[in-house]
């Protein structure tokens, strides 16, 4: 079973009354989002960098995606901003 399938099954079956299940869902969601962010860094960032006229435009293009993506917003706005500022 893939991580995506596990996440979908867990979200479908979660009980609002079970803190243990909710913690497991948060953990699983965090793992899924980390995978999504890794793919963004491996695929989207190089694409932004190659198509932009300079580094600032590439960061701006990536920021548009990151600030509208739940996987990035899961980290919080300040953490996303720090990640984008650190891109080279």
C-alpha cells in the first residue's frame, strides 16, 4: 500500500473522538506533505530556475506555488519564507 493510499484510507476512517487516531493522521499527513515538498524541490524548483531570467524571479515563481500549497503551508508561513530565501 502506498503512502497516498494509506493517507486516504486513514482520513476516511478517522474518528473525531479518538486523539490517538488524530495524532496518527497528523503524522501521516506530515509524512505525505514532506514527500510532496521533496518532489517540489527536485522538479519544480529546477524548472523555475531554468525558466526565470534571474534568481529573484525564480524564487517569486516558486513562492506563488508554495504559499498556495497545503504541503508547504503545513510548515507555517515563516518556515516557507525561510526555505524560499535559502534557495540557490
